[in-house]
C-alpha cells in the first residue's frame, strides 16, 4: 500500500526525509542521481508500489542533483560543455523512457531496474581505462559524444527511475577521458535536465505526488553536499568499487525475488 496518498503521518514524512538523506550521500559521492537506492527504499520502507517509487525517485533526484552540481561547480569539477549536451540528450531519452515505463508491468520494470544495476555494478567494480587520447578530442566530438551518452542514459533514467549517472559517469571517463571527479560533477549537471523532463511525464501520467518528491529531495539536498565533500577528498576508485559491489548485491536480490514469484506461480 502506498501510504503517501492518504493523510501521511509525521513518521512517514520523516522516513522520506531519511531515505532522501541516504540517497543524497550516495549521489554526491558517486555522481549518480541516487535512484538505485531510492527506488528499493521507497518500496521497502515507505510502502510505495514500483511505478510510484520510480516516479517519485526521479522527482527527488531533481533537487539532489542541483545541490550536487553546486558543490562540484564550486570545486571546479564540471565540464559544462559536455554536461549541457548530455542533458539535452537526456531530455529526449527520458521522455521516451518515462512514457514506456507507464505502459509496462511492475514485474518487467523490476527486471529492467535489476539489469541496469547489474551493468552499473560490474562497471563500477571492474573500472576501466580512458580511450587513448580521449582527453584531446575536439569540442565538437565531445558535444556529440555527450549528446549520445545523454540519450541512452535518459531512456534508462525514465524507465528505471534513476538519474542516469550509472551510465554517464563511466562513459565520460572511458570515451572522453574525463577525470573521475569531473565525470561525476558533469553527470549531475546532465541529470538535472533528465530528471525534470521525466518527472513532467510521470506527473502527467498520475504516477507522481510532487510534494513527496520535494520532501525526499530536501533530505537528499543535505546528503548530496556531505557525499560530494567525501568524494572530493577520497580515493574515487576505491569508493566506486565498494559501491559497485553493493549495487550487484541489490540486483541479485531483486532478480531472485522476481524469479521466486515466477516459479511459485508456475509451480516449477
């Protein structure tokens, strides 16, 4: 049952703030929107159904990402050219993703979300080296790559209720040769546009209660500043690998639940 639609209690709202706080710390630390944590927490702790959890996650990510951008910009860790083009691509992709999300089953949505986690988790754990001479690419090439990455991440964001940073960050490091911290800050800039556009679609499809996203985002706004402070003063590679391992554990848990329900229904 989604407790957020009928006279929510103070305890309920405090839970949403704490959920946002935790997701915000992760967003600031790893340059992701925080949706890979928000979605499962909103379902397990706040009692949201999967579609509403995905939609609310994206709404909260708007506020979280804006605060993250401010923190990284003040530290000089954002490539604004790439971030703007990735954001434009993200808007296009997220509209498609959010529209499709409204039409598919909760089970299919869970599988898609788990698949995103698996890819992101392995990418974080295994790491990778930037392409040769990637840092010397022309501004035009950087803009085109940013646009392409934004479109792909936007589709994933709209479908899975995440900001898209799990795709943007490694792509910017590998294909454009950006440093880990710059990639994280640039990712958050792109995520703002992606999350806003997807949230507009979710609101139109009546999957979103805006005030719930605002409350979660308020907690996330504090958490993202703490996370950014941690990331900018720590070994990014170690932090990323550790988080990647946690992401894989969550993906395994979701896939196991989907499989268990399927086998119980079929009698296998």
